[in-house]
């Protein structure tokens, strides 16, 4: 009953096989190898256009280096108050960017509304007291397991672009978002106004496969040099490339993410039907937020279940005495019988 | 005939096997897993004492984060004028440390002498015009393929410590140094006064396995937080741990490094005996610097040989017309017959 | 009718006279002169204890360098959502500190309550997801013209210290606060738990006289070096020292600040009594926030009055149609008849 | 006998008078005042073209902010090995620029030769191992009291521009250079290819008057925001403007600098003629480097003389036993009889 994090799972057999295939003889380092070249073509095909692809070691690296490439003194980045870049990355973007400021916006179930973004834009005019707006960062799937539809992204991105802001998408769980939406990767990103995407494979079946996918390279200055200086240029690049080769071949990534989403949906269905627990809020991707009794939680943990409590501030209504809010994360490796077992223990 | 870089080789079969073994079920992320714990014990055993071990994605990350943890405004770091941190990392240490300055020192065949270090220390008194000395950084094996003996490290480190400086060792090729020296890892590092070591596995048979090994944790502030903020905390830590497990088991790392050194020695022996080429200087580890005729170089490349030309400033005497200086790097994967073929083509 | 900013006023005659006196012959640069030495003694006498005093060029420099001296990776600084460091300094503290994050807290009329600070401390545990709390920063007098009493500072500072946080006071208008409180400078700062103070003279009768006054030098690392590196070490230090000599002699600073406060109080009294305008909220120091009709504002500006509109978000209740919120700032140079004229035009 | 530093002198009477004149009534802060506007016109007239002028508090601030505005990851700045930005500013440029690297070049008597710059440019190709060249920084007058003629600047700047580098001039003693050259400020700067100038008034008769004068504003990104974020925007800007008004009126600045140069020339003439001392090297501006006997130095200091010893590395030939190298700096305030007294004591 492993619902703690999607990165507690290992790598898929396909990824392991691709690594083994790639481990043949010598290949130029730092991305000059043929496999890295082929994988970049896979990305171009996936997004139906030319893209720049820069591998990194972690999602935090992708987010912070990409945003830092927009760096301006006094620069402001707008994001949800639950955004991973704001809440979980220990000031990575502030550091890499030489001190840009993240401006958290109100959110509901992880998503920022057009109305709240409009209010924020009015509060932060170009060259105002706070500084200069430079970017909007959206996470998809969000940190709350919800998903922005392409139209929602397009509305927010359109407002950002009108003000001259770049648009970033944190896609640590981009696969889960795309699998949930049924939209094309292109529709979910650049066609909706996204300038660059942190494309994450690690949480969805890879070992360590992350990339910054850039649709608007003219907006991001010296990204290659920033990556190099940050110690994010893996010398044996084919090791990342091999993972992405498996990831992007035959729609594997969507199959794995779809499985995770399905397992999450079964959890949600069970919790909706339960009289002893309930959903904290509705979600769509592979994160489920549930209100349990402390007692249930104790039983589950005693039985070896892994899952994390979640800050109750995220809930619209306060919990009753003896209730706890928990987060359940599914992955490519989640087994249906674990889900059943969990629900039976609730 | 692949002598371009040691990171053009892939991973050893042992590393691949360890990865496969580690890929079993769920494991806590961010280093909380059992395998990472066991590997830290392997490091402690290797160095015959308690150590802190922080995995990173690259050697540049290890060097720059470790040195940045010593950061002081106006801080100075002394290194060889050929040091990788100075010459090849695009200002990584300057960036991570908030602007510390690297002070390159004269070197001979990659090594700094005690006399030159003494002169430098006199030129840079504590609180002088330039700033405040904070660290000495040595590379072992050096960027020129030579090796510091434990006594040489101890002399330099002793001078540094007398002045209150921390001592860093860039061990991107630490395995090649230890294999060449026949000394214990402890003797080559903390017993000689080294405070922290960038311990590299990538160039010697791993995919991406680097660690900062800390002998004096009280000197390095907030290293874990720095690593996190830099996007260097790989979430599926067991993937790094598995590589190091294979690396450190049964002396594999020294066997692989020893093989690379042996192949380099055969190149050196052949070049010493050659009437049509010569060594640029004597080295001991897995890098060989040779003076060839441009004609030979052309033939070798035409036959598919990979190798890099090297800046001639490194040579004591100028080249003759039609000569070039090249670097040859061997690895765990270098075949003896490639060496023979190369020598025969010279 | 100059109510735009207190730094639209020039320097007092006493400051000009002190500059003229100090301009005699040669004196060591960078703070080694006798006058700077004497002025540091004046600071010690003023605060009734030993203090470190570091002159800077601006309040932004004092705030950001002092806070940066506490810098830790992932560090968090708590401040009011109206704090100058957050709202007006274009990321100075984020930049100087290498990316620390400011966490704005709710405030009422510029002041943070103990209850809100307690809630914030619970949300941000040591080593939590967001990072590591390192400091509390309070402004006195606040950006809203209100004043923290020593007991209020002591309560907040005590909570901060229990958590191991350093306590900073932004005293850009410290003179106005002390004059309003009638408390001793010692009581308002270190006796209440403040570790370091941005001590501002510029807004209160100097040309450019700012200092970081440090009560707990062991907490602030390398402040002198930070100041030097930031280009904040004025070479002809006696020019700053002379201003502070005039400032701190014969209680001049409190007389000037007291005058500014008195002029503000007359404005407040007149606005309280007015049927055509009202106070936005009650304040105590030299900033007055008033709700006027747009019509009045137009008349005043047409008559040469200088004053700024203020963001209405600061108000508890929304404005009526045709109303505006304005800020009025008085200084040592404000004339009583200007105040009368302003009130008569309202 | 004050020859320690030119910033041990105070401000000229003209500067004090201008400050008194400017201290009349209210004026907009942060540079919006009429006097600042007029002074910017004085700069435009001085340089015979439109310029951007940004006041700062110190020369270190001007240098580091200007160069930081060129910041690129992995960026390299070429300067003399004696350059103040490299030797005396505690990593200010490295810090402000987020870690750019200064590359010191060989120099003779403070000046870089075209041949040495050419060699350096070859060693550091665009995108090479070290990083990316972004700027050439020249000091005029140099740190060794010598002066670049416009033709010399033009030759170096031309080579820089061919490679796409920006050209900075550190003009902490620009007045001394222009007075010595007899060239126009325009000829000495932008007409010779200089893109921006750190224009110093402090060492030449002001209290604290420094400015970044920008000839190529399109090359320097967001300089105003950088200055603000660095706490270098003095709120009562008219206080700086007043100093520059006096400085630039009636050729005062060149008169003051000319006097300093003349006093230095008398020192040089006396030393050239002396049998008991000699010049370390020939200089032209207001810094004189002399070889004295330790005995003479002792006498002079015993008689109250202020002067600094200088690192002997700057000399072509080693000193004899009992000799010392000293630096003598003259200023607007140096008296002819002090010079005579000094020479008589040698």
C-alpha cells in the first residue's frame, strides 16, 4: 500500500531495457551522441514542432533554470500559492535567478482563476513598487491533483502575454495531465501559449529523466550556459536519452500515466462511496486527497501503508475532531489490489 | 580508438546489474531508502571513519556546492591554473558561492608546488585587498594526468590549515589516483588534511554517480540545503546508490581505474619508445599527453580515432612546425588492441 | 504643501554646519577617521551599550545587507505584507542574500499581531517544505504611520527568539517612532529583543546618513565584508559621520522627528474634525492616511500640493464613489501654515 | 605631508557652496528633481552627445553594477592584473553579476598592451572551456598612475568590439587622466569605443559623487533596476547632483585634477633628481611610485607624513636591501610646500 509518493516507484522494465541497449560502446559526452539527437527528434514529433530540449537532473533544476533564464533585477513571477516552485524548492528559483520574487496567487484545488490572475496583474503594474512582472508559472497536473484544460491555460497565458510575460508550465506530472485531458501535448502547451515546459519523466517510470522543453527560445537567454554552470549537464547524456527513448516510444508515457490516473480514480470512487471517509476535494490526475479518521490512518500504517498527511489549510472547511487529511499518490507501479486493500481498510 | 574522454564509455556490467537489483518495488525517495543507507556505510568503511555523503548529479555540482558551503563575502579559493573548477565549469563555483574568486596558482604538469603555494599565501593575507582566503582546492588525479602523493597533499594541506583554510579535493578521477598511488583512500584524503572530497564515479564506469564526501562537516554550512536548492537532490536516490554499491563492492572501482591506468601506461610506453612521437610530459593516471605530427593525427582520425588536441600553453617547450599536442584518455572500457592499433598508426 | 515624501526635504542647518566643520584638512578614509570614531561613541551612548555601527548609503542597503548577513540556503524572513523590504525594494534582500524568501504576514495598519505571527510560525517549521526560518523583520515606525510599543516588539521578538530567529528592525523612521513613543532607543530595540537596526537619518534631516546598528554581532556574519563588496563603504566616511554628529547631538534627531510628528498630528486632528474628509486609519508618526474626495485632491494639486495616492487595498472598508485614499508625509521642514492651508482646502 | 590617498582630502569650497545652494526647500526624491535634470545636461554637454547618467554612492558600485548589467552565465571580463575591480573590490563584480569571472591580463605600469590582449582573446574563444567573453575593462588613469591615450584605448576597444565585447572604463580618476591627456572627454571615451564609464568625483574634490555614464544603453540591461536593487539609488539625489554641478561648472574638475597632477609631477621631478631615491616607474597622473630607503620612510613618517608602501611585485627589478616601494597620491588639496617638505626629507 504505497501511496506516499510517485517517486518511491522504480523504473519501468522498458526504461531498464532502453538503458541496457544504450550501454553499448562509446558515445560522445555532454549530449553530442546520436541517441540524444534521436530523442530530441522524438520530442519534436511529440509536440508537432521544433523544440529545444535540455536534459536536467531534477524537476527543481528544470523549473529554476528555465525561470532564471528570464531573470531581470526586480523581476516577479506569478504562481499559485501551492506551486511547487514556491512551496517545495527551498528558494531554488530565487537563487538561480539572482533574487527574483515569487508572487503567490490564491488558488482553488491547486488552480489559479482568471479573475484572481487579473486582480494580481492590476496590483503589479510594470515597473511598480514591487518590481517588474516577468512570468506566469502554472503547474499541470497541479500540486492538488487537478488539471488545467487547454482552454484554461490559453486564457491565463493570453492575459500573461498581453502584459509581456513569459509563460512557464511545471510539468513534473505532465504525463498525468495529458493522459487525464486526452488533449495533445501541443494543445496543452504551446498552442495554449506556453513558452517553456519542465517535462518530467522521473515520477512516471524513469530513474532520473527531466528536460526543459523550450517553445520560445528567443525568450530564454543562455539556457545552455546556465545549465552547464549549475552542474546540470550530465556527461553521459545517453543515459537520460535512453530513458526518454523508452518513455516516448509507443505512447509508453501516457500508458504509464494513464494507469496511475486509473488507480487514483479507483481510490476516488471508493472514497466517494465510503461512509467512513471522503474526498478532500475532487481531483483528476494521480493525486488523491482524502479525509480519514485518525483511527483508519493508524490501522493503515500499522499494516505497512505509506501515505503522507497534508496541511489542512488546503481544505475549504475545517476538519472534525479526529479527522486527518491525507494525500495518496499513485504511479505506474501501483497495483489494483493495493488500492482494494486500502479501501477495505478505510 | 576512443581516447577522447573517459565519459564516452558507458556503464560497467556490474553497475547495470546493481541497477537492475535495486529496481525492485517501492523505496523512500530523496535518500531515505535502505540502499542509500547501506551505501553510506560502504563509504564509511572505505574511508575508515564516519563521513557525510551527499549524492549529486555531476562533478561540477559536487565541486561548486562543496566550495560554496564555505562561502564568505570576498572569499578566495586557491587552485591550480589548470584546475577544472577554474578552467572548465563556466563559473559554477563563483555562481554557487555568491561570487567567491578563484585564484589560479602556477602549476607544473597539473601540480601545485609548496613553494608556489607559500608565495601565494604571502600575497593574499587574511583581510587583504583582494579578499579573504577560505580554501585550497587540489585535483587528484590532476587535469594533466599526474598524481599527488599523500605526503604532497599533506604538505599543502598543512600550509592551508595553518592559515585557517579548508581543503577540498576534486576527485573526478579519484579512483585513478588511488589506483596509481596504491595508497588507501584515507591516506590520500583526510589523513593528509583534506576536509571534503568530490568523489566521482561517472568517469570510471558509472552512469551518473557523484558524491560530496565530507570529513569535516562542521566546516561546510547547510550543505544539504544547498544541494536541495540547486536541484541536485535526485528523488530516486537508490538509482545513484545502486551504482555506488557496484562501484565500491569487491574493489571494483580500483580494478576499473587500474585497467584505465594500465592502458594509459601502455600508451606512454609506446610513445616513449617511438621515434615519431613523444610524451608532452610524464603522467601516471589515465590521461596521456602526446606530441604527434599533424600527419599522424590526420591518419588516426581518418581511421575513426577519437582524441582531442590540447592547448600548447601547457607545454614547457614550444612545438616544432607540424607538431600537435593531443590528450588521450583511457577508461575501464579501453581495449588493449585499440592501444596497439593507435601506437601502430603513430 | 509638500506632503509627498519626507525625503523631498533637504538637510537641516545643523547638518550643513556639521559638514562644514568636518571639511577641514585631511582625514583617513573608509571610516578610520577620528570623527567616525566619535560618532560611534555617540551611538553607544544613545543605545546605552556597546554597538557595532556600519554606515551605508541607503535604507535599502541597510536592510538588505543586514538581513543577508543571516543568509542560509532556503532561508525565510517573516515580515508584514506592507513591509518596505517586501514591497518597495525590488528584491534587494532576495538578491543580497542569495535568494532568501520573504514571507509576508497579515497586518493591520502596518502592524503584525502576535496571533498572526504565531500562526505563521506554525506553518513554517524548521526545515519544513518551504525552507528554514531565519529572521523576523519589523518596521518601526511602520509603513502605515503606526508605531510598535516596546512591549509589542518584545512579545514578537520573544516568539522569534524562541524559534531561534534573529530580529531585525527597519528604522527608516526610527526617530519618528521614538519621538512618538517617548521610550528610550534602548527600550525600543535591544531591550525588547532586537538584534540589529537599520537606523535612518536621511528622511529626518540628513542628506544621506544611514547605518546598520548591530546589537548581536555574533549573529551577523562578515557584515563589513558584505558592505564593502556591495559598494556601500563610502570612502569619505566623515561626510556621513558629520551628519550623524549633528543628528545625535543635543537630541536634535528627536526634536526634528517630534516636529514632523506634531505636524502630522495637526493634519490628523483637522481630518478627524472634517466633514468632507476622514482618516483612513489612525496613525501616530509622521505619515497620515486620509480619504478625500477626488475633487478636493484636484484642488489641492492645482494649488501646487504634492501628495501621493495610496493603494486602497490597505483600507478595511471600500471607498465610496468619488473618494480617494492619499498618504501625507510630514518632515522636519514641514511648516505649520502649510498644514493649515491644506486643511482649509480639504 | 598627506600622500596616503586622494580620498583623505575633504570637499572643495565650490562643492560645499553648491550643496548649500541646493539645500533650499523641497525637491522630488530619487532623481526627479530639477537640479538632477540640469546636471544630466551638463554631462551631455561634457561628452558632446546624449548620455545616460546614473548616480551611485561609490566607485565600486559603479564598476560592479555597470559590468553586472552585461551579465551572462559563464561570462568573462578581461582586465589588467592590477585593475581595481580585480584587486580591491572584494568580489563586487563577481557578486553583482551572479558569478562572472575576471580574467587578469599582464600589464606594464598598469597598462595592458594590444599584444597581450590579442593573446588573451585567442586563449578565450567565444563559448570556450572557460566561458564566454563579455567585456573589456580598462582603468584610466590606471592604478599605477599612468594614462591611456585615446589612440591606445581605441586600439584595445576596437579589438574588443570585433569580438562582440562591451568596453568599460573605470574612471575613478578620470579627471586626472583627462587633465593629463589634454584630450576631450569624448575623445577619451566613446569616440575611442568605450560603452560606459564609471565617472568618479569623490577622489577629486567631492564628498560622494559617482556616476555610471552610459554611451551604449542598449548594451546594459535594466541598469536602473539593478541600481535600485543594490541600494544605490540615493533618495535625496540633489545632494549628488549639487556636487556634480560644482564639479562640471567652469572646468572646475579639470582644474582640481590638474593641480593634483602638477603636485605629482613636482614629486616626480624631485625624485628623478634625487640621489637617495628614485621613481619606481614613470607615471603621468596623480599617483607617484617611489623607491626610498627604509630610513627615509621612517623619518617622513616620524614627521607626520602619510603614505603607503606598495607591493614590490609591481616593480620590474627587485629592490636592494633597505629599500621600500611607496605610493604617493596627490589631490586638489595637496599643498606645494608639503611636496617641497617631502622632497627635502628624502
